[in-house]
């Protein structure tokens, strides 16, 4: 095994390239900040077109985790990891255990969990080589599938958004478009149907669509994301990969609220201002989708589902607080959320410099 460290602008504390030719492991671990504590963030297993693409993704995702953990009120910093490759063909026990060795070599500066392409069963394997692993199965003392509270947190964010726009958190009769009904998206659909919302979905996976149709026959399906964005919907919920909101999408979008589970939804800086100018309320993704990290972080204390759920309930009030600050300071909600997160990181980091 070999490991290399290299830097790139963005304020990251540490970026580590990990390679084990025998198992085919190629991974990048990025620690953005440990101002609040060890850096916690998931491992994404994805067939990136190049190492440059993988690096760009892990840098953006790890920075997002710093802000997410700060806003969620966790004493944890932000980190992320990506494994380069197709999980359907290259994932193996040996590769995951080799990856676990690299995590362990960081001595607890980075704590991992599940993300796109990795699952609870994978974290159980990684944990055989490192104790710095969350998102493990219940049988192994973990929280199990964190998608459960990720979806619940997004739903709470939608309720807070609805209250801000329409004066009531009720979603009954509201038409919600969900783009991506995979691990998290299909659970969000369940919450919405139960709340009496009309739901429209799209996904590139026919199997994912069929699962939703089987569970919720009333759900409407459209061909693709472009059709969903152009549809007559009240809420748009991007729940697949990042970059869902670009200039053209914002120009076409008919929804009054954007609130979804996907990370890094804004395709480039400035999109949040376009949304604001069009009167579309954007619920910052790293705030409303933090239910999963809240859930897995609870493993560090000995997992208690109800305790974790109560923390996720608090996202409703935190989302309202962000919207209120945005109005008060005349900035988009994502700017207000950034300021709250940065304020907390700076304050707690300063306190930790006090000698006792």
C-alpha cells in the first residue's frame, strides 16, 4: 500500500491519496476542517471519469460536511472520501479492508460512513480494519441505514419551507416533484404521500421507479428531470447527484421551493442569487439533508434511534432560523446558512484554544 498527500486551494487541512494495486483500491480522503472535532463524512464509491474529477468532488463534498456538521450542532468537523471505480464490478472485501487500513492510519482525524455506492454491509467490512467507522449494521452495534433519518430531515426542511412561503407547514395538496428515488428519495416520497401531498417522480433507474410505484400507486412518473422541472409543481426536490440547479434549470423551474436530499445542488456560485431573484426559496442542501450524519454520529455515543430522531426534528427550527436570518440580512438562504455555520466553527475553535 502507498499513500500520498497533496494540496489544492480550498482551505482543506489534509488530502490523502490512497492506492493498493493488489486490490485495485484507488481512493482520496479529504479532511476539510477539524475545528469542531474529528472530520466525519461518508465514502462515495463512483466510476469517476478521471482522478481530477474525483478530487474535485471530494474537495467540494468534504467542505460541505464541515458546514453540515456545524449547522447540525455536532461537535464534528468535515471530511469525505471517494473510491474511484464501479462498485458493481470492483468492490470486494479485500478492497474495503485495504481502504479501512488507510482510514485507520489517520488516527481518528477522519471518521467514515455510507454514501453513494456504499452500504451498511460495506461499513461492517471497513470496520474490521478500523474503529473510525460509523453507519454500521445494528448487529455490529451501529445505527443501520442512515437514509431513514436523512429522508426525515429533508421532509422537516420541506415543512419549514412551506411555512415560510405559504404560512403553514402542511403539505396536503401540494404538488412535489422528486428527482431521484433511490436510497433516500423513495423514503421522502413515503413521507410526502403520508402527509397528503401529490407526488411526481423521475429516475434514470426503472427498478427504482417500479419500487415507488409498487409502494405508492398514486405517484405520477415523468420521463426525465427536464420534464419534472418544467412541470406544474410547488416543490422541487433534487435527490440524485449534485449540480441539479444550473442557470437553465432555474429559468425553467415553476416550483416556489427547492428542498431535496442531493449534495451540492448549486451547479456554480451565483445560482443561489438567481433563485432568489426569481422568488424561489432554496433550502440549503447541507442543512436539510443532515439527518443521516446526525444519525450515524449518534453511534459515537452508543446508538439510540429516538435520541437521534429528536436531533433531526430540530432541523425544522434550524431551517426556519436560516430563512429568518436571510430575510434580516437581505441575503439568499444559503449565504445565511454559511454564516451561521462559519460563526459556530469560529467560536468553538476559539474556545478550544483556552487553556484549562
